[in-house]
């Protein structure tokens, strides 16, 4: 019985820690969920057509077109493994999903 309570207590502590991590990550998101979804959708569509040139060219073009903060978004992408458009789609989109608990 004690072992079951201890196991439950550890699970609750882990769940709290994960929730805290998501809250912290969510607070660092540079754009609204709608903008991030739109940006990643654009990359998903544009990369097969235009390819990745190992820069954030497509992302930057989209940010300029939508009058969104380039430096803020680029810094967040870099912090989350997005150093070029294809890495932004592969790594940073996952970081966004992780931050929101997959509710996108």
C-alpha cells in the first residue's frame, strides 16, 4: 500500500513538473497559436516547391508579408533548433506542440 502511494505521489510530481515546463515554454512563444500554425503550414507547403537553402528565407519572407516581429521569431526558432526553414518545420514546430500540450 505504501509503495502504491509513493508511486502515485511521484506520478503527480512528474505531472506538475511537466505542466510547469509547458507553462514556461508557452510563455516564450513569439506569436499566437494561429500565427504559428499559419507559419508552419506555409513552410509545409512551400518547402517541397521551393526547397531549403539552409537559411530562414521562407520564414522571413512570410514574417515580413504578415508584418510580424522577425528578430523575436528568429531568436525563438534558433532556441528551438530552427536554424533554417526545414529545421524550423522539423524541430521548432515540435517545440510549439510540446509547449501547448499538443492542443493545436
